C-alpha cells in the first residue's frame, strides 16, 4: 500500500550562480547586482540545509541545475558581443535553483484521477526565468515518470504568467489526507509586476482535476508586491492546518481567513502584526520564506534564514511565539546567505511533493551517502567565485558545463545532458 509523505525537492545551486540583478521587484537581487558570487559556497549551503532536514527525519529530494549558458536562448535572442549585458546574463542565470517556482503540485488525495499532478511554471514575466520550463519538465518527467502515480503537464500557455508553488498553499489534516488548495494571485499595478495571473492559477486547478469546492483563489495585497513581496511565499507559508502569515499579506486579510476557514474549518492562523515586524523587515529577513514542516514527532518547525536571528524585531517575535505554546514549536535558522543575496530563502529552494518515495525515481532522492558524493563533486568542480565581468567568457562557460556534466555522470542522469 502506498505511503504518502511530504518530500521537499531542493534545487542544487548551479555552477553559474551569479548576481546580475535580473529580477525586477526582488529587492535583494537588485541590491546585490554586480557583486561577486560564490557558487561553490552557495551549493554547499544548499546541501547543508537538505542534510539538516534529513537529520530531522524528513524525506528529501533534489532537482538539478539546468544547462547553462543556455545556447538556445543565446541563439534565439541573437545575443552577441554587442547585445545588452542583461540578455547575456539571462542565458547564464542559475535561477532554477529556486524550485518553489519549478511547478505547482497537487497531491493524489486532491485530484479527480487519484494521481499526483505537476504543472511546470511558465515564468513568463522574466526573461531569465521564462527559458526554464521545458528543461524543468524534462527532469519532472524522469523523477515522476511512473504514470500510475503521477501526471506531468506542459506549462500554462504564456498568455498568463504562472510562478508555481510560490503562490500556492495547501491545507489538510495530514499530508496524506484530502486537502484544500489555495492559489494566490496578483493584479497588475504599481511599480513592480504582479507575476502570478489569476487565470493561470485557475488553469492549473483545472489541469489537476481539483474539486472546485476545495479550491480558493485569493488576491495578494498589492502593497506587499509594491514593497518587494514578488511571490506570496515572501509573506505567507502554510503547512497542514497552519497558516503563518504577515498581517499585510492579502488584499482582504480577514476575507482570506474567512474563505479558507469556510473550506477548511480546522485552520489555525499565526499572524505576525505589522506593529511587531514591519512588512519591510519581513521582506528583508524572509521570515515567511521559510519551510514550515511537520516533524516525525508531530510538532511543527519553522526553518528560517540566519538573517531572522540577526533582526531584533523578528527574533523577538519568534521567541514570543515559541513561549506562547502555539502550533509552531521550533524555529531553526539555517545559512543560505548566497541564495538570500539573490532573493531566495529556504522556501524558495524547495518544491513540496506529497508522494510515496517508492514511486519516485531514486536518482532524485537524497541520502547521506549521496549528499557526500554531491558535496565532493561541488567542492572539486564548482567555481569558487564569479565576478560580473566573467559572464560570457569561454573559460567560465567550459568550467560551468564541465561541472554540470560531472554531476550528471555521478548521478547516472546523462540523459539530461
């Protein structure tokens, strides 16, 4: 009998990880534009986070860096030495490391055909991300290739922007129980784009065969988008019966709570008031771009960036929350500073898939021995540092391609070459 558990699939940070500031509306990304990056450290930090969750008894998977530089993108955009540097940098971007944007996932208990459905995000709002979905789907097709248990769709047509699980939440009594799925969208307004379109969310819900009575579509607060919360998971995260959210996350905050509670009466809301943690501080520290996890003990843990511990306001609130004996019983800081500098916290780095691990291609599942082999490949082949002027150079291109090739070889996934 199949045993459904939540598996977090983290993105391995690619060897071309750099700070080109390509993501409009992502304050961290723009503010670090032009800084030197450290791909080796970034990838090892990511493996360290995965190891931590495995050590807590949780199932852990991973997705691989996509081919970079993307020769197809360079060719189709006719990029040469005279082209805009941003177009060149787009073809080198390692942004697929943030697998929260890889796809939207609906587990088998929620779908009409009883299979887990995955739809890769089209990511059309940003050039450097719009090139990802076909290569992402190639991985999903292999990792979740058992058609008895999984259905992998093409991306939603680019008429409507879709940013994947970063704008999707699921409420349930347990991961293997029937759930209520919540899609959060933005409306075009303000100085930053609203990346998730309502119609993209509705299309995904239809593709996945979800019960309309157990689907909700909620608008993100446009002021949060304006402040730099480019995805909902920058201001909210959900797990089982708990919604951990900022007071200013939704356009109609109380209306959002009421709608979720009507569909899922067991809802527990943990709201952080603006008076305790401002929207700006929440976005700076990525308090909500955290992994809210159910440990084997049944207690919930919040895995947050180290930056949260360094903020007096945020850490004071976290300590008060723990003292209140609420549903979140542990707050665990992790070092993902290289990702944070490009605008991605612990939640950005993972895609949640509820499935029986025995039905997943084992090459995409992590254990301690495989983690050690990954660390060895990364330590030997990932560039230690990339400066902005390095992007586009042939020596770096050879180094990046070789590093990814060594990873595929080690994992016996040469078909993704």
